[in-house]
C-alpha cells in the first residue's frame, strides 16, 4: 500500500513539473495583476492617468503607477467595494 501511495505521489509531481514546463499555444504571457480571482472596480486617478487601482474578489487590491506595466498588491483586510481619489489632493486615495 505504501509503494502504491509513493507511485501516485511521484506521478502527480511528474505531471506538475511537465505542465509547468509546457509551452503555451500562441506564446501568451501573463501581464498585469492576477491571483485566480475576478477583478473589479477599476479606478483611474484624475490627477495621473498612469495611476490605477483595482480590487480582487480574493480581498487583494492592486495599484499601478506606470499605466499597468507593473502592479503592486496590497490588502485592506476585506473585500473592497470602491476606490475614491481626492479631487484636490493627488496623494490621497
């Protein structure tokens, strides 16, 4: 029984490694944020069009300051329903 479990585990590990190394059709690549959940509430800064906030259904939120080339994740410890930029102060969100 033990050897059967070890063979099963080895097979699963083999499949994981083979899948990770497989080339994706169409040369697709991942860009932008993502963590397996849906993205909601995209909010663009009225002061800088390159600054964008977006929330995820997995409680994470993301911000970019370079128009989406790079993203940083942050967590507000709950699901975010909306973002607001202060119309007067560009440093307040």
